[in-house]
C-alpha cells in the first residue's frame, strides 16, 4: 500500500519538533510493508540544518515553492492513502482543501493533526476558519494526542473517524550513551522558545533555577538567545537530533514543559519525554491530565505543579534514585510505547478504512476460484 504525505519536515528537527514523531511512525509503517513518499517544503532554513541522512524507508520530496504543489497532488492521487499533516508551514490552507481532490474509490485522504489543541481552538473560536467545513470530508482524522476531549471535539465538527496516535520511543535512535561533562547539569530542558510555552518555561525552569542557586541548569533549543537567564542557567542553543542522547544522559534530571494548550487538554506527551525515556533519564514533567496513562508518577516519572515542586524533587532525590526512576521509565516505554506499536495502531486504522475494498476483493477472489460461488 502506498502512502503520500505532506508534512513539515522529515529530514530536519530545526524549528520542527514533529520530525522525531514522523521518523518513528513512517519507518515502522515501511517495515509493515507500506511504501512512503513524504513531501516537505524548503522553508525555515531546515534543509541547511538536516540532521539525518539515512532515510531508506521513505522517498523524500523537497519542493521549492507553491508552484510545485499541483504536480505533487497529481502524483498523490495515485496513492492508496494521502495524508496532510497540520503545520506544514507553507500553503497549509490550500493543501487542506486541495488534498481532498485526491479522494476516489481507490484513495483515502487523512488529516493528521500534530497540534490538535491549537487546531480545535482555532476552529471553535473562528466560524469562518476554512478548515471547519473540511473536517467531515476527510476519511479520517489522526491526532498526535489529546485523548477523549480531542476525539469529542473533532466528532462535534463532523469527523467520521478520529484516532489518537501518541508519541513513542524509537529504541534504535534514542538509547543510553556515556555522559559528557560539558552537558552535565542537575536539570536540563530542551525546547524552542514559543509564545504558548514561554510563560511555563519561566515558571517550571527559570524560576526553579532562581530558587536553587546551588544547582546547575542547562537550556537547549532555538530562540532563547535574547532571554535574560539566571546565572546558573547555561544556554547551549539548538540541539541536533544526534546529540539528544548525550544531552539527556548527562543530566541528573530532564524536564518536560508542555505548551499551554497541550497541558490544558492533556493526554499529549511530547517527543522529548520518550526521547529522554530511551536514554534512561529521570524525567520530570509539568502536570497534565493523563500522564499516568503513559508512566506511573514517582516510580517512572516525576510530576511537578510549580517551580517549588521542581526544586523539591531536585533536592529530595540523589543520583542513584534518579537512575532507578529513569530505568523504570525506559522499561515501561519499551514494553508499551514504541513506535513499532504506534505504527501497528495506524495500520489497524487504515485497514478499517479499506475494509469494504478488502471484502470486495475477497469476494472477487472467491468467485474467480469458484465460479458457482454466490456471495450472501
């Protein structure tokens, strides 16, 4: 089965937090027998910051401008499944409308939302949002997270089928490595500076650093260069995918801070949580609904509701206790949260979309083998 994808970028994590998710999903779908074509625009200087070259599981098409889109859509119409991811970053409204022209008896079209809280907030608050009228025209909506609330909201806007496909761990890319003293810290946070996250980073990370001047903090990600930082916080800039393991393994604890919209909706563990889990790191996260569905608080993950609680965890747990929690999280992730398992969920959902076609083919096969066969 052939899948044609329009997404932000598979080749670069530069200003593109979805890359790890895409790589894990599509690599494992390829192993299930799918042929994958991934079209990504040449924007935001991502191609100059490519951090992966071994993409033998996918045919990547980097297009230079909107003028290339018609030819891509024509090719996509020949696939079995066309996927439009949210947040491509260029011509999103156009693509969300035009990919529906690929639908046919042979081809299903799926909208795969990697930021459902933001999408649904926009659709709910703006009745003129053009995507609002398109939701019910897609064969299915897949979401990066969000749980029951996201499913209910999408169904309220007419979605035929909504399937949450959560982030996961790729043990082939995220794993234990030796510590590097240049990345050592008591607490490390890696994430780009975004308006919907900055206030929460100030609370859970920067305020915590101010409250614990005796400890060391490492901040990674783009956009923090002009931000005043406490003296015990060291900014290391963009962290390429190839350095995630060593950065995570070198910290006593690794912090996750969700964007405001994700935290409010819940059931949205980001990629950094599973990347850190793969490295056996002791992960501390801001509080959000549904965290216990993925990892058990205190024994597999630490949960904080304020800067004071972040500091309390840091002062309460010694390195040996942190290692124990990190390894327990790793074990749980390998059992229940790998991208191999996530891809199997995608496969199951796609099979359900093609159930009628499969049944028709089976009946044709039975008739060809037994001309006297008459379907009930």
